[in-house]
C-alpha cells in the first residue's frame, strides 16, 4: 500500500488535518499517513514548495504527497496529480510543484477532474478534505493515475531564483527560506562551490557587502551569537547566528544579498 504524506498550512488547532485523515482512512483503512508539516505559513505557496522539495527525496517510490496550501480554493485553478522520479504529488496548480519540477524527472501530469473520486458534496473552501484526500486514498488503493482526469500541460511555476549566479568571480545568491531556528537558507548550491574536504576555507562570505568570514563546517566554529555561513543539510549555503537567530538579526530576509568569493 502506498504511503500518503500531508503538508498543509492548517496548523493543529482546528479539525482540518483530522478530517483529511478521516477521509483517507474511510477509503483505505490502515493507510500509512505521514505528516510532513502543518505549520506552513498561511497561504505561503513559496514556503510549501520549499518544504515539499526538501522532504520529497527521502521517501520511497510510489509515495503520494498531498500538499494543501491553496489561496485560490474554490476558483477555477486546477488541481494536479504529478509523477516525479517514481513518486506522486497531488496539489493545487499554484506553484507548489516548482522546486520538485525543477529538480526531479517529470514522468506524468494529470488534471484532477473526475468527480467519481471526490466527496459527494464538495465544499467551496475545503478541497483538501473533499477532493485531494479522497483522490489520494483512491490512488493508494490502486486507481490508475489517468482515471482522475486528462493529461495536463506544464504546471504553474513560481518566479524563484533557482540557483545563484556567478558575477565577477563570485557567487551571488539570495535568501529563499528561513527556518524555525531563524537560519537563512540561500539558493547557493553545494555543487556550485565544487567542494572537497579541504576547500571550505577557500570561500569567504559577504552579507549585504559586509565580510563575515570563511565558509564554515559547523555552528560551533564561531562564538555564540556570531554569524556563521555554512553548507546546510539540504545542500544549500545557509546563514545562522550560533545559538541565536539570524532572521531577527537581518530583518527582511528576501532583500539580503549573500556573496561567496574565493580568497585563496
């Protein structure tokens, strides 16, 4: 039986997540359901796209990822079922697929239209319960992907800076996400640095033009509350304050320029 993951901006204060799980279990008793996050910032599609991308590669083949961050719920926006690298993503067509679409092999894309698989009464404001949850359950139970609707054209993609760019012999990046620790995650990818075991000190970092020292390996290489720049677990360069909060230190993270340049 396929695994179903849930990522939403519903939080855990209300009944929304529980209702979705109830629908899934009513169709597929004993289904495996994994909560990736229900703390996506409300209506923040960029946040949802980032979280999906960095959870996606850690799941087994045939996993069904249901993502419900849907500012356009009830409008004519599409609901898509996509298959990438052997896994499925079921989500509104509002940019949620952006990072997965860019980084993984696309294998199929369908527009979810077949009301046979929906709840008999579809709410205008809760498609997570009435459309996405039952469709995911039927897919997990063995329904073939094309039974949900016709093949679709390319999904809507967010205008996001996928990778840092080289300018004047330096990597120029920007902040694309801040996590709950206040760490600022950039679009500078590890492979862009051509890292080897001994090459980290060859890169220094500037934040908004101010030098903050060499690229580090761990937080503890700097004093408490000192800024540290390092390659994080997602394979992206991050900015943190050791035992502190870099987001509070720098304010609006989307306006921060992060540059890496070779010093040796």
